[in-house]
C-alpha cells in the first residue's frame, strides 16, 4: 500500500496581536512571544505538526520578522520549506493563496493554521485532520469547528449540517459575530460551532475556488509569486503585484461562498488568545485565583492576571485586575475589559 502523501502545514504568522499590548507590539507580535509555556506561540504551532505525517511547513510572515521567525523555528527543528515574507498585510485569503502556489498548486493537502492559537489537546486536533482527509481528496474545503462552551460574541459561528463521513459534516451556513442573545440561542441549540480559522484542503482545489469566487486575489498572488525574489528558503513576493490583492479573509472570499465546504467539530482546548482575559482563563492560578509570571509580589490580592518582563510589580488589597508591565509601559484594567486595549492604543496614537 503506498504511503500517503505528507500534509503540508501552512502557518500564518502575519498578525500584529495588538490586543495583547504592551507585551505584543508590531516589532514582536504575540505569536513570537512565550505566553502560555516556555516556547513561543509560533514554536508550539510548529510542534503540533512535527511528525512523519507532515512535511516541513510553509510559513507566511511579515518581512520585518524574517530573522526572528527563522531563529524560533530553528530552535524547535521545524525549519520552513518556504518562508513567504509579505510586503504588507492583506488578510488571510491572499496569504493562503501565496502558500498554495508555493506548495506547487497541485494535489498536496494544506493544513492552514494561525500561529497564535492555543490547542491544548493536539491529539484531538490531529484525529480531526485524519477524519477530514478522505473528503479533502474529493474536493471538499474543510474547516474545524470549535465546540463552544460559552455564548461568545467575539467569534463567528457556523451551523453544523448533515454528516458526510464519521466526524465530518457539511457546513449548513456561516454566522457573523452574533449578539449575546443570538449567541446564547446557538449555544443552546447544540448544532453550532465557533469558526476557529483552521482549514484543510488541497492546494489545487483551493486555488480553483479562488479562481471562481475571488479571481482578483488569485491573479494578484500569481503575479506576486511569479515576480518574487528568492533567497534560499525566503520568498519575497513582488510588492506592487501583491498590493493589488483585495484585503479579504479566506472566510469571506471563499469559505462562505463555496459549494463543498465541510466542518469537523472538535473539542481540543482551543483559544485564539485574543485578549489578556483569554490568557487568564487558560492559565494556572494560585489559591487566590491569581495568574502571574515575572517579578510579581501579591498580598491580599485575588483573581488578577499579572505579567512583567522586567520591573517588579507589587499588588496589595486588589482583585480582578489585569496588570501587564513591559519595558516602559504598564497596562492596568479591570478583568473583563481587556478587549478595550484597542481603544487605548487609538487614544495613544491621537496623543
């Protein structure tokens, strides 16, 4: 029996991670930080697909992070077969198109993963990948639905339709980020999942869907790769050609419009780590409910997340705060309001 062709991991590392300021910054965004373990988010993502079932990854990153990405992957023996360095951010549809072209635009299965997500149960994730592979070979575009545990309003949802194969269902419909009431209804219904932004499809079938549904994106990516500059494993897509790509997510450009879209619902301890509150929710805490790392002293303090990469932080008699110190910047806010960091950054830009 022939050995199955290896799956190519595609790691998307172009995000800026602004909601985890002040530790995450444009020059060193959250995927390059060690937030949940001794290794960085990028390294943990690469490790998930380190077995014989997988080829070396294709990584799509911001050009300014090239050396750091290479160094971090080298530390975990996960050197990329291609490091595609975007001249500017153009969202996930163009980024994945670049990777599909770099993979040869053929029958290779691509496992597309953001570089800054937490997956606590990697075995459950990989079992979902194996369940989806037969349908991927038949032309289905597969997404992984995260089993919801709360009526979150910050995620898109999808409705799970008819079963196509064991553990794999047709996507009945995609749902935009809902109101709290609608999210509670979907949670209660039991047939909805969070859309986690992880995908599995063949390169040729994805590019075919782009040709039909988002031809401008495909053309821009093809031109950018045809005119790309190459230095070893580094690929520098042509700036002018890539700039012509519409700034669209793969969900909007392809997944919500394609005919053959499937979902593997999976409970795998997932978090997009989209805020300091999200980090507190998955962190180990002490007897008082505090999660802390770095030089921290806490007395009569409860339910706080405290992080410092330098200065000593001392707390007395407070509760339910987020305190993050990095360099010359300190963030302090009540737990539950860390999503407002973006408002804070906007206010700081205005001066």
